[in-house]
C-alpha cells in the first residue's frame, strides 16, 4: 500500500464497497454522535467521511485530533444507510470505517487564525497574513482552480489558431504606458536602473519585426498603481497577443472567438449556466459610447440609454435658467429616459436626489410623464396632441412644444420619467453614466445571468491632460492613427481617431489593443504631437524605432486581462478573490512581509543611499 494514499478524498464510491483503502488530508470537521465519531477528511479534490466507534481502541486518540491536523487514514469502505446519504457530496454514498491512522503533521498553536471550514468573513489583514489557510477554504480554493483551468483553455485556443507561445524579458527599459514603473537598480552599471515591464509591448512588436507571424504569452505585467476592486496593485497577468499583416477586424475576430469560447466553457462555474454574447461582438465607437452610456466601459445588461437634449433647453420658451446659464458657458444637458416609473412614490425620487448630492451634484432634475401621450391628429401640432400633465421639479419650466421635442428625442411613452444632468461635457458624461447605473440598480432591471460583450472602437489618438494642459496620448502610444501621416500633418490632433479598441464585458474592461504604428516617419510625427521630439524617441524607444527602419510588417494585437476574466467567471466583486497571493490595498505582501528594509551592505553593492522622510527613517532600519 502507498505510504500516504491509495485514493484521493473525492474518489470513493459504491464500487469500492468492502475494499481497504488509505486516504490522506486535513481534518475538516469532527462530529461526535455519542458512540460514533465522524471525521471529514479533506484534500485538494474533495471530502470523505471517516467513522470510528467507541469499541475501537484508537477512539480516544482520534477524539483528541484537532481540526486542520494532517493525517492518513486506513480503513474499510462501507455503504451509508439511505437516510445518511449526502447527495451533495461525490463521496456521499460511502464512508471509511477507520482501522488505522497516522498523524502526518499536527498544529503547534492553540487556535487557528481563521476557520477553514466556515464562511465566516475575516478582515483583509487576517486573510492575507494567513493566505495559505484562506486558500484551503472551499470558495477561494475553487476560484484558484478555475484560474488554472481558464489559463489552460486560453493557451489551448491560441495554439489551435496557430499562435506560438513566447517569453519576453522581465528586466527591461522604462516605457510611458500610463503608470509608474517598478525600478530595479543595476549593480554592474551604477546609477542605472532596469524597469519591470508594464506590458511586453515593445518586445511583442519586435517579434513581429523579427518575422514571426502570431505571438502569445501568459504575460506578467508590473505597474505601480493604486488598488481597486478590479485592479491588484503591483502585478497582474494578461493574455498578450500580436499578429502580423492584419487589420483591426482580423484581431477582433480572433479575440471574439477566444473570449466567447472561454466564457461559454466556464459560464456555469457557479452552477447555473449564463448566456454569453455570440460573436461577432457589437462594436461601438468611443464617442457614441460616451454619449449613450456615459462611459467607455458600458454594461450592456443595463437597457437604459442617454440622449443629448441640449438644444431643447436652449429654446427661448424654456425658462429653466439653472441649465440655460450653464449652457451659455459651454455645458451640455443629457437626458436618461426611465420607463414606467412615474407612479413611483416621491421617496424613490428623493432617494435618487440625495444620492446625487452625495456624489457632489446639486441634485437630479426630472420630469414625469404620468398621463397618456397620444399621436397628434391631422392639422394639429405635435405639442397640441400631447395629452400629458408633466410633473417634476423641471416640468413647469418646459412648455408643451419643448416637451414634444423631448418626447421625440427620448422616445418617451406614458408612465416614463426623464432624468437630466447639466454640466461641462467632460463631467456630464461620467456623471450621467453613474446615474444610469444607479437607477438600473434601484429598479433591478440589469439583465441576470448574462455575459454581455462589446468592443469600443475609434478612440481619439490624443487628449488634453487636465493637470498639465498638455496634449498626451489617450491610449497606447504605439497606435496607428486613422488616416496615417496625412491625418497627423493636416488635422486637429484632438480630432484624430486611432485604430485602438477595448473589449468590455458587463461593464468591466478586459483588454485594450491597437493596430500598431509600424512606420518610422509616422511614429516620429505621432510622438512629436505628444511632446516627444525625435531625440527622445530615439533615446527611449531606440530598439523598436530602429527596427522599424529595417522593414516592419503591419501588425496589431490585444491583451485581455486574465485576473478580470476569472473574476467575472467566478462572480467575484474583488480581484483579490482570484489571485493566490495578492497584495493588500497598500501594496503590501503581509504573508512574506514585502516590501521590507534592505541592509546597508546590500544597498552599498547597488550604489544606493537612502534619503527618507524623518518619520520613515526608523522603519527603514
């Protein structure tokens, strides 16, 4: 017999009845039923119930065993009685009658920092400091297995489409990709630093220049960014891919296929299978997305849409000066039609108003269309055909003719409400997007059990940095502008679109991508417009820039985030729940105690001298 086990804790069934077996694992649960003692033994694969009675001379020893002790049990497989069968457990028809046991590892502490066999919530510090215990818990353990399975599926699907798997350097040069770099000092080159890659961007493009046709990698990426629910500080993983001689459509078709396949494969992870968007995924221009949904990450499960109604509030007969004055300064008015809510109690609208004020807005204006709206008769103006008594804070300032325009623009029907947001364009879009989400949540009208995908395309090539007032790249700096060099030389830079695209699922951005700027003269002009003269381009991106001078194919790619894919499939709200050893919100690894001070000798070897704020000198040793 094997030293530790003949079967796992998920293998035994009625076919093993009467056999002597050996299983090993952690003691998950103990139950004393008077003359019988039951132990649930747990390993990576599942649970098996073991039983011992008081007639067994080992009873007292087994009784003293503690939860999470690691033991091996030898015994006979016996059938459970009909009334004790556990239909929710693969091994629920049998149990092991204990004959022998061996303690393989026992606890040396009186109390577990967290209970493995319960769903009791614990604080982040406790969970991450004792992550190895947290990972034994069923939900988290299954999430990590899902992650492994998703990565295997992604890898298989890429290889089936002819992609080769590459590895690219971890120690590299800094690149302006929107976040702070993690820097690594060089011992042999004093005063110089490597950077951990924010993404394998330049290397994957260089692979295309090297003559390879289809690249992919399960790539680690390192960015010194603050944590969010859908972003882990420090590092993350992505399915990085690149293709030669392709258009934007070619890249999107590949990702459509891979994403649809993976989400279909694992959409039933929690039991009930979810619907997945069929390819090709809908493609929405950036400007349309910002107008209709108030965001470039729209959740298409939400049926509400936004309409621009600025022109209605500009009318001479509309007397709502709170909007009118602001419009004169360049503001816009956005409307959100919400069906069949005009009969809601006043408290519903007051609650939304209070929420809006909590978000920094003065309130949330609305009009209720609570009576019948009819088609106008021949010879009758549209507004005369409105049999409607509009109510709400704004209604009295909007005469029938203007109401008629609103009804046409927003496709209003009897019983609808329309909410309004007035602000400068850059602020109006995101806030009315928040309103769209909040209202849909309050009404519970977000589609259930569905993964809704879309592409956002036609991003602007440049934008103005609000802090510095300078023109910067709005997306990937290595993207090809639509219209090429001619567009860069003749158009207003802020009006130039790029061959850039994001894939979104249920309001979560899974990936950004682009068709690359592979022509040196186009790259020079593109970077010049973003404030990078040719000398800086040669200094910071010399490897790729010089490679493009020696013959580069048109190419493009994408990089869906693996952590976010798994987070969605696992139905988790925090990305920490699908990462084995994540950092906390302060970018600390509590288990391994990182970051940590480095002794003076090590610092001297890399020619580093600390100059810390006084409050941190003591902590740094």
